[in-house]
């Protein structure tokens, strides 16, 4: 028996194929079909309103009755039939925001999936990892992200910030689980590409081989397009390769995942700068029909300090990290000052230590809590004895004989909030001081370098030197030219660039297929529901997030060896068991309300349901109070909570958490299961208002009726008539 298919998702696929195939020749018919498609996508994504179904019915009817040719009328008839036959399914999507088949886009995705810029189905792959199905987990991740191993090492993990488990103790270590699974799948030879669609004989050119461009190349190649990627660097990977140090992201990891994209038939032209080595008209002449600008933010902002342009020892962090990544291991100086508080500043500081610099100081104008860098990166820098000077503003770079000798700074205090919402540093009078340094590395911001694109006169740019782009369709002001990644966002994270590349690939496919671009950003796609991992409530509450094993501190200061050593397998499997499966439990609170207010038992203590009040959560409480009536399970809209009979036990289960397990009683006459003792006592108290009955009275409903009828006959025998 095949897997059930949601009629909403199936109809979207069929209608998309009809429109893309050019079967609807008449403009009016095509317009109606496109409008129906947009409305149906709204329904599948949870954006539909009460008028969506009537509007689709009206348009479909008009298409069927007024269509000038057979394909139009047949399309209309198909849509009329689907809407009539599956009316309740469509209505369920709109009214409950739940797909009954769970085959289409998840209408209420889990918080972690919604937070992920790439829209990965986090709960599903975490569960697969917990079950030891690492290769399946990676295959699922790569439906939305071609770089699970890279992201498993350096992702800024916004998913963990939204993890509901964090309301109980600590978020799931989602990033580290992903990294473990990717490494395991790769080492086992099970890290494979999905099957490609048949070739479309159409070509797309991508300018930039960073995470955005490579992600777009991956998804477009899978769709059957011929893809060529240009990049000015001698290596593919963009900022992943030349902006993130090896101790965080080993180069072989990038190489392995980039080679997977190359195996799909993607062509790379490295050492090729757009606008210099190759021009737009040349590429058009080669047959490219669509273009994606995915250049990174490889340029830096100036400090604006006196002495900045006078000394070669004043360098920017981006170019510094790039030359080190490309093999130049010269140390910038004995004493180095890093100006800035972001991740790039931290990377520059830790890299300097590994190149042999004796004193490395990060100078930041605000407090430690205001640093935009990841907390774990800051902590690791402190462990490696990087010095920090907070509430310090550089004023002048001082030197003699063409060399930097010191940096004049001033102390500050935090004043009113600035435009970013953070308190603005205010200089303290007469607090000037000097720091003795041999080199200054600036890391105060990055920007996109537009050189080479001046010839594209129709391409509009913003005041921030980013490409002016429709954020939904990814289209620029030039037809057939799209943009994603840093080119649109400015300096962004790897996973944000991956998400942008994925959306750009969908937009380019729509453009080349003649399908209208969406008006709203689509909701992340919920993949197949994975079976729960069964965990006792006591275990669920006591499992703790493991600490990441780290390379020895002294070793870290002198080598580019990977700092984070990764979890052991047993730690990975246990950590995955901590997941609450928020893709199924939508935290509606129905179960708690029924148990507390309708049944009067109050056996469910789920404090994580309410984000406004931090009430404690304790799954163990349920076993103390629950009577296993099943009211919570019967009213759960997503089947997150269930009650089942297994052998002689009745079990209450919430997304795999065994909340309660009680022995069931059987009818003393027929042997049928009649429920646990607690439940019968509860019913007896509610109905008869007396103390619990004797255990010998256990009867099922049928036997109770039969026994009662028999007693009635014995007490009052029927009168015989002659």
C-alpha cells in the first residue's frame, strides 16, 4: 500500500505541471489557472482565509464552462472535482492549520524549523539520528541544505535559540548532532546525492561560489538545469573557505561537500572575475538564460582613524583571514590589536595566536554582553588567553619609521541607545591611554564589492552597496537576473546564505518555467513524520545536554587542528532523546485544559505550553495523578498524545514520552479489558458518589447489562398467561 497523498499538495503539483507544460494556450484560461494555483499554495502553507475555497470553486467552474478548448475545460473539470471530493481536507487546512495526511507543507512548523533560514525539518532529522539512522537524517537535511557537515560545525544555530526544550533546561545540541551524522554518513560511504530530474537543456549561470551560489547550483542541478558557477577565487566555497579558519571548519569538510555538488554535473570556472575575465554579453551568447548574483561581502569598511593608511601593519580582518586560508602563514606582529566585536574579530584574534603572535587584544567599544559574536566563540577565545579591552574606543594609530608602535584609545561609558537599540558608548573625559602594538587588524564591518558589475546599467544597487532585490522572488531590476546571499543581505551567516540560495533556485525555476513568483515567503516544508523514540518520563526529565570535548588549551594556541572534537556516539543518541518533537505537539494546550478543567484531575504539568509564564514542566507528575481515562488523547488534534493497550498495560504517550503506565483490569465474566483500577474508582466516585467498589465487581459494559437483566428476571419473574 502506497503512502497517502494530500489532495492539496497533489493538485498543486498537477496544476503546476499543466501551466509549466504550456497546455493552457489561451491567456484568460492561463490567468485563471495561475490564480487558482496561488490560492491553493496559500492553503497548503497556512496563509489561506475563509474566501479561498469559494474563490477557487468559482474560478474552476468558470474554467470548465467558459474554456475555449479541451485542455482548458478538462483542467477546470479536474479542479471542480478535486474541490468537491476533498472539500473537508481543504477546510481542515484552513480551519485547523493541520494537513490530515501530513504530506504537504507543515502548517504550524516547529519553532526550530521556523527559525532555520534554510527551513530544515529539524525534529525529524534529530529523531532519525537518535534512532541511529544517520544516512537517512543527512538525506532529509539535504532536501533543504546541501551543506549539513559544514553547518554541523559552524552554524550559528538559530534553531537552538527557539528550541522549546530550552524552557525546561537547555536546548537540544542540534548543530552538533547534524555534524556527527554527516561525518558518520560520509565515513560509511552513505553520503549520496539525490536523484536528478531529466535534463531540461537550459543553462543557468551563477556568479559566486560561496554558500548561496553553491546551494542554488545544487538545487538547480537536481531540477535538471545545466549550471555553471564563476568565482574570482582559486577555490570554491567563498567565505566558508577563505573567511572561516581551519580550526573551526577543516578544509576537507568543505571540499567533500563541494565535490558532491560537482558530481551533479555543475561546472566551476575559478579564477574568473565577472566584468573583467568574462562579461554579461559573452555569457548570454553561451546560451545562459538566467543568472544569479551570489557574491560575498569580501570588502571591509575603513576605520577612519588617523594613521590608518600610513602603515602596512594596519590590515582588515577579511583580507587577513583570506590570505591565511590560502596558505600565507606570516604572523602580522608580536603584539596585535583587533578592533571589533563580531565573529570575524574573534576569528582574526584566534588565528593570530596560532600564527605565533605573543599578545593578542580585542578592543571593543561596548560591553562584553553587547558583543555580536557567538558566546561560545568568545568563551573559547578567553580560554586561549586572548585579552579583551571593553568600553574602549581607538582614536589614533601611532608609528615611526613606517611601522606601527602603539594605538591611542579612550575609555567610554554606555550612554543612551543608538539606532540599533544598543546603548551608545560615550567617551570619558581625560581617559586617553596607549596600547603598545606591532599590528592593527580592523574588523568593524564588511561590505559587498560591486566592481565588475558597472556594465550592468539596469542593475540597481542600494545605499548599502547590496543588489536591490525583491526579497520574496529574489528578482533584481534586470529580467532574468536574480541575487542571493551577502549580495542581498550584506554580511550574513552561512545558513542565511544557504537559505537564500535555495529560494533563488526555486525562483529561477519558476522564471524559466513560466510560473508566477509567489507573493509571500513560503512556509518551510514539513517532511515525513518520523516515528517517536520511546523514552520514560523520568529519563526525559533527567537527560542532560553533554559538554563538547575540546582540544587541549595549549595545543589549540599553536595549531590549526579542529578545536571541537565532537560527541561520542552514545552521547549523540542520548542527546537526540531529549527532543520534545514540537513538529507534532503544537503546544495548543487542549490536553492540559481537558485534564485540569474538564476532568478535574490536573495530571499534565507542561509548563512549556505557555511562553509568557515560565511554569515548571515535569513529565513525571503525570504518573502520580493520571487515571488513564484517555480524554487528552481523544481530543489531541495532532495525535501527539495517545493511549494504547500493550499486553496487560495501558500506556499514555506524549510524542514518545511514556507519561503513565498502569495494569489493566479484565471483566471477571468474559475477560475483556475494562481499564485500570484508578479509572474505575474515578467513575465510581463520579457516578455513585460512594467509595470504590470491590475488585470482584469488575465487569465490562456488556456483562454488566446482562447481569442486571438476569437479576431483574430473578427478582420479578414474568407472569405466565394461559
